[in-house]
C-alpha cells in the first residue's frame, strides 16, 4: 500500500468564494504514484466546503444564492454570543459537506466528464487548509 | 492491497427517479474478493446523487417533495443562460451529496438493518454512470 | 495493509441530541496501529448523522434549529402511513449526511484545529450504532 499526504492553502480575496482545485488534486494524485486507489479531499476548517460540480459561472452564482437562501447570514444566531459573526458559514459548510472522495484508476482521477472539484470558502480572507490524502497501490 | 473498479449505468424512464442499487454494490464487493475494506459508490454526473436511506415508497416520495421544496425547478437560474434547464438538478445533487462510502467486513457490505443504497436521478432519460471503487485486503 | 473495525453504541436520553465522539474515534485510530490511512465514521441508522464541526453549544443549538426549519417534524409525511412518525429524522439525516472520512497521518487523526466529530441523533432514546472502519498501513 502507498499513501501520500498534501496540504493545500487558500486565502481568498472575498469572504465567500469558489475555487476550482481539480488540477491541484490531479497533481497530488500524480505525485502519489498510486495507480488504483482513493483521494480524500477535505477542508480542515468548519466554515469551508469541498464539493464536486460544474465549472460554470452562472451555476456557481446560483449555488451561492441558494446557500444564502437556505443558510442566511443573520445577526441572531446563538453562536454569535461568543463574539463570532460567522454562524452562517458553519451552516453552509454542513449543507455542502466538507469533503469528497475521488477514485483513482490507472493513475488518474476517475471523474465524469463534467465533474470538477471545488473549494468553497464561506469565511475567507485568511489562509485556510485543505488536506489531500491518497491511499492505494 | 486489492482493488476493484466497476461502472454501473442507469437510464431512468422518468426525469427524476430513485433506484435501489444495494444488490449491484453487494455484487461488486463479492467480485472484488476484498474481506476488509471500503467501497466508494459515486455518481459520475453532477445532476445525480448516491445516498443511503430507507427502501420505503412513502419516504421516497417525501424525499422527492422535500428536494423540490428546497431546490425547486424554476426558469430563473443564471445557469439557464447557457441553454441548460437543469440548475435544480445540480442543487438537488449538492443537497443529497453524490457519493457514499460503504464499509466491507468479512467480505460483506457492513450496513445497518435498514440501510439501502440509492441512486437518485434528477435529470435522467439518458444513460448515466456510477463508479464503484473498492479497496481493501 | 492494516484494517480495524469498531462499533460504537449510543443511547441518547433525548430524542434529538448531539454527541462529541472525537475521542472515541481517536482511540479507535490508536488501537488500529495505522500510521497513514483513512478512518470512516458512519452511522448504521437512517435517522442519525455523523458530521464534523465546532464543539460550541450555541452553534449546536443553531444547527438544531436550522435542521428543524429545513426538515421539520410534521404529521403529514407519506412515510407516516406505515405507522412511523419519524420522517423528519430521515430528512435531517440526509441533510447532514451520515458519515465522515477522517485522514490519519503519523498515527493521529489529521483534523484541523476546530474540527470535532459529532454523532447527531434525530430519533433516539434507544441503542444505535456507528461503525468506525480504518484502513491504512
């Protein structure tokens, strides 16, 4: 069995942002030397997500608006009694989930034609990490 | 380490549909020869999900209505400026998530008594693929 | 390759409850002897979730209220024609997802500073199981 661990860091200019990280994950898979296995791509923060969907700007704007509809930024969360102001970012993280698992087949990410891996930032403007953990043979 | 990869194809008659794929995944696990490991079951499309829940028709209808309430089919998504009409299918995919990871113990899927694996189609009536990727020993 | 399987049982006093299980998972990882690998933590029931987020009581109350807003307990679900009364617990399970995958690096759970693993019970007051399945080297 082989394993490979890589940490990616993102520091988005906007508080909420969506970054296509498919190439970084593909590169980590190549570095791993794994031919058959699994690549976990997982945010190490509780106010950011990793998801797979389309690299289409209109859809990304739709996703952002939808997340705000279902998990709105509002002052009246109990979490804000701690001095924080980002409860909505936690809820958005839970809605999109913080991780995906990508199969590796014959040394490549085994994704469908339209599947792109995204880092979704909900409380950015500071360095935040994503772990890529690959195991296989 | 052993690995096994299998692609399942679904072509649902209805645009939205829910297909119990537990037996197909169990068969892939058996073919793999893996006694202890993990089976990733992951949609290769961005308008379909894989989830685990109950094989009960009333609940499946409840899930379908709930998805439509939270991620409704509507004309006014920005994604539709590309000519597409399926933005809601992308949002439903994100809500249910596109993959599950099933443990394999003593050569069998290690599921709870009521856990069934479902393929959820949100933009069907064409062939679409699910990858089953198994690793273990 | 090494593997290790452990079943945790929870019997919450309240119907809905949130239990921090990070220490139990860390202990299972230690028992496994795995230095580099993955730990799947997965509810074996379809009315409970496993998620990663903050160990902050205010936020947990916010999450509970948010789940009730998006997947409310109501009498009029079709699932209830079977005699059940817990359709909302199924929907809450789908919203939060029933599993997380935790990387193990140098023999420890490789979590971010604020990431805590929670068992979320939506239909408790009876014994329910979570599987921890670890594979690695």
